């Protein structure tokens, strides 16, 4: 009787929440996965009679599409360069803010965190003018040291690094706050003991700070990787995937196929390919973290 009462209470409290999660999360994911095996397009949207099951055709077409591999290469470039740079910048800022020699820490934390809460589209528009080849502030600063004008968003060589720089500036404040919390949880006794033993600041950083921050670093690396794989707003607003598809990301490619050309079935296949890539990346990071702990 008591077990039945506990089960009823569990259903009463968790049932509504689980129902909402199922209806607004799991059910759309299941439907999208089913659509990835069909040729659902704008004609099917008007008449479901045009909907046909095509099996793995969308996935095979995707793997043979050069534009997909270009978008995948660009996305990996963004993740593998921008991700570590963002984590390193966040860690450096956190160490500086956690230092005993820094005053007005609250003001610095606020200033560094402001880009995180600023609308990404608005930031992208401002940075697009910042990168302007003739009137941009960045080229003006470079001209002061004798460097000629660079078409940051119009040159395939510089377009992705320019977007990476924007993304790092936009996102590092969030990771910095988490790193600060992790640094404050490290026992000060460890540093005091190391100082007594004559360990330098660098050795303390390598042998105390880095190992103690391992769980925090793993968490930040995962959320940064997942977020960077979903690159969309920056190239959509600033370059539209150009020049010469040098900033075309997987999500932007998915958007173009789904909402510009209305190949809904094909675009959902792209979405699930991205899901599998992120899942594999997450598993690899967990495995590397486990091996490092061992």
C-alpha cells in the first residue's frame, strides 16, 4: 500500500513535467527522424499524398554532396580552432580575476560577461562594420602599425578566422564565470604547501590548478564543442556562408536546404548527421578525460 502511494505521488509530481517534455521535445525529435527517411518538401507540405518513403536516400545523397563536406570541413575548422581558443581565453581571464592583486573584480566580471547577454544578431551586425575593409576600426588599428587593408569578410582566407574571433569574444565570459567558480573551490592549503616546498607559480599551475580544474574543464569543453558545432547566426548575418562557401556551416547548410529550398526531409537528415557527430565528439572527450584521470 505504501509503495502504491509513493508511486502515485511520483506520477502526480513528475507526470505533467514528463508529459510536456515528451510532447515538446521527444515527439518532435521522433517525427523529425522519421521525416529524414522521406522526400518531404513544399509539395508534401500542401498535400501529404506527395510524401514518399525513400529510405536512406537522403543520407547517401548527403554523403556524396561536395557542399556537405565543405560545410563539415568549415564547421570542424571553427570547432577545433575556436573551441580551444575560447577555453584558453576563458581560463586566462578567470585566473586574472581570481588573483589577489586584481581590484574591482565585480566590475571586470560584469564587463567580461556583457557580450554573453547581448543579442548575437546585433553583435554580428556591429562586428560586420568593425571588419569593414575601408572604414572598419580593425583595419584602422592595423594601419597604425603599417599593415594594409584586409577584406576580413570578403577574403576566404580571413573570413573564418574573423568569425572565430567574434565567437571567442562573444562566448568566453560565460565559461570564465564557471572557471572562476572552479578556481575558488580549489583548497588554498594546496598552494600554501606547494609554496613551502619551493614550487614556482608555473609548477603550481601545472600540478595543482590544471588537475583540480579537470572536471570543470571537461564540462566547459563539452558545452563549447556542442555550441560551436551549431554555428549559424554569425555566418548567416555576416557572410551568408561566403565568400566561396568558406564560412558555410553545417547548420547554415541545413537551414538553406530546409527553409530556402524546402527540402525538409534532406535537411532533417543533415540535422541527425550533426547529432551523431556531436555524440561521437562527446564520447571521445569523456574517454580522453577518463584516460587522463587513470
